[in-house]
């Protein structure tokens, strides 16, 4: 069954279909060499690099599901919750990849993703044929392509799999994976993806996953900025934020995000589930992609300006809902 609960993937194309007979035989031999065994608890070793706000709960869910897990993080102390749960801790990303059948990565931005994958002591140094690398970070298509090239040059398979969801869904195993790349790895990693998420989508060649994630997060960032402006306007008009949240929650624009974030925003609290600096990074990447594609993004561009203002005022590590402080004209850290 394809990865994820309730998701559907396209069936892999028959190797060599439509090619001359000799080319078809070569394609079949390549497919055989590239085949990966299906990941199974107890027999498959999974690697995970990047023990941040998302990586820790995702890796913990893999340990709880019975997989052998080896982890790494630049700040080694961040690995302690995994060590306590029974995971092994490696000295470098390369050591993780050597020990693992499939290695996952959850990293902060494109430069970090590229460095950890291809830099000295990076994941690619530990990869070889029969291994897979699944990057669940949010990166741009160009970075995904560069990492894919390095992974494949090592003889391994690559899957980009950025996630839709933040800290809560990561803890609950309810993320949504937006994958692209080597479909054989998508199939082999189905078990782990199903443990960490509620659905997975295979979207095609490398870059498609990154593009989908940027679209989703651009919409989310603009939504939150609009909601913040609505709350600020209500306050200026003498309305109670709680009443606004209740009314919105009963209408056609009801949104789980508003219901989840609204009460804390009304109280001026922004407990971090998705850092504002990461939301602004995603908006920046989406705007760059839109510029390259010739698509104007007036609303999303205006939203990005608010996040830039909030980040400049010291709100980068707060939840992205702290954009409300920029809307109100402040933004200074509490």
C-alpha cells in the first residue's frame, strides 16, 4: 500500500516501456540495482539528521514504532531525548547514512540542507547503492535538484518530502508529506512515512514537492496575516477578539488554524509551533519562485512585508502568529 493513511500514489511506470528491446533490458537492470527493500520495524535502520522542533518528535515516533534509529544534530545535546528513548547518536551525518538503510533530514533552510547533505562529513559521504535519502525540509526546487544530483551520484535514491504541519501534528504523527523524486524510495519508505504522517502524496519529478510546499505555506502565511489584521481592526473598533474568533469559527471562513491560534493571539501569547522566521523564509522562497514564473503575488508580497517587520523586531523565534504584533505597529519581544 502507498505511504500514508488514505493517500494514493500513481503506480510506477513499467521500466523500459516504449523503448527498443535493448534499452528496455538496460532499464530493467537499472531498476533491479536501484530496488530498495520495504522498510520494516525491527529490521530496518532509519537515520534522522536535524533534531529541532520538528525533527525530535518525528524521530521519536519512529523509535516508538519499533524501527532502529540513529540520529545526528549539530548541537549534540538536542539528541538526548532520542538517546533516552533508545536511538543511537552518530558523530556526523555521514555516519548516520552509513548506518542507516534510509536517512531522513529535517533542516532549517536551503543552505543547511545543502551543507548537511553535500558538505564535508555530509550525508552523501555515507550513501551507497541500496540506500535512500529523504529530505523533509522546506527548500527551494534548485536546492532539491542539487541534493538529488549528489545523492544519485553516490548510487543512492532521493526523495524530497517537505511536510505540511507543525509541532502538534509532528508529535501526533499527523503530518502530510508532499513527495517527489525516486518513486521506488517513496514505496520503500511507506512505513516510516505512515508512522510520521496521516497522508503522503507523490507529485512527480524532483522539485514538485518543494513547489507544492511553497504554495501551501504562502497561502498559510497570507491567511495568518489577514487574520491578524482582522483582529487588530476589531480591537480598534471596540470589539472583543473572542467574539471575532467565535463568529469566524461558525461561518464559511472557519479555519482550524484560526481556532487553534486565535485565543493565544488575543492574549498576546505566541507559543512556538512554527517559528515566524521559517514562515518568512518560506514566503521569500515562494516570492522568488513566483518572480521566476512571472506570476505577481500582491497579497502574499504584502504579507511577507509584515513578517519581515516582525522578524526585524525580534519575533523570529516566536510562533508565526506573532505577525499580529507587526500589524499592531509594535513587534518588540515580550
